[in-house]
C-alpha cells in the first residue's frame, strides 16, 4: 500500500471540522442547507492554506527574500 501524503490527511481533517462547524451553525440558525456546504468549503480552504504555509517552512510569504530586493 502506498504511503499517504500528509497534505491529504490535513485536507480530510479540515473537511471534517468544517462539516462539524457548518452543521452546528446550520442547527443554530435553522438553515442547514446554507451552512453545511459553507462549512465544508471553509474547512477545506483553511486546511489547504495551512498545508501550503507549512510546506514553505520559512514563514516569509512576501516573496522578497532577505534583502527585500527582487
């Protein structure tokens, strides 16, 4: 069996958490049809952002490098 990519695990966790948040907000506002897909989309998007930020490793997202020159 092939080894799984850690980013795939982050995506699954983000989707699951987003579904939980979306379901909770949907129950609170009595509009599950709106909040369930929104929660899924937000959870997946946040998981992708987190996985991309950890892939870079340096924390510098300006793209300028050390001296600020391109």
